[in-house]
C-alpha cells in the first residue's frame, strides 16, 4: 500500500502505535492553527466529536457531497458534537468493538444527554425508572459507560510535526504507476 501511495503521489502520515482516527483528529487540530476552515474526509462517526465552528466532516464513498458541521451532527444524532463521546459511550461503536450500555440505543442515549448533558450528571441525577428503565441500566453499567469514554475520546495532541507543503495534491506519475499495476496484475 505504501509503495502505491508513493508512486501515485499521495501524501500520507502514519504514526507507529497510534490509531488513524487519533492521527486525523490531531491533524485537524493542528490545521486549525493555520486555516480558517478544516475539512476532514471520513465516514467514521468517531470524528463527529471534533466537529466545531471551524472543523467539518466531508463524507467519502456514497456520501461525498454531504458535509457535516455542528448543525448536521446534531440533526443526525440529536446531540451536540461535544456530546458525541458520551453518546457513543452509551450506544457503543461496533466498528471499534466498543459495547455500549446494554439496552440503551441511539434514541435513548440522545434523550438522556439532551436532559442531563453528560454521563456523570445522568449518573448523579437520573432515577432508576426514567426512560422506561434506561436509568436503571445506566446506573448498573455506569462504570462501563465511563470506561467507554476513555476508549472513544480521540487524541488531538499527538506529537507530530506536519509539513503542509508536502501534503499538497500532486498528479500521479504514470511512469512509476504502470510497472506497479503490471506487477500487481
């Protein structure tokens, strides 16, 4: 894959031992110091947590024309981008193998966070019989929800320098790509 990217002139960044979504979140945070608007091309719902007034997500694959800012994140999930970590901690994220709180799905998680704002506040103030028993489920599994937050929260401060000039779009070099395509059949 790296050989192809080199031949195709596609810039990349890889940090050994770090998750790709943490690298993306860090790059977006660094880009905010140099740019007014930052677009992150991904369909990974984890990245909704970094959306703000300056950072937006641009879908890939079938969602290329769809851009998500703060309003779109809220329309899709019912919560603000700053609440996405708690929302995913409650609902889980099968892509990242994170089980949520059993019996709390997206709609219930949204209701809880709209009312209480955070998992901690819900754990302190929510009664056991609220949201058709979701309160009891959350109270029993509060430690899981809080643990999930540490797994879901993206790092935005990885130690990496960025050469923005080196990331500019370059046309592919056909003379380098053709032998690669022949070799790969």
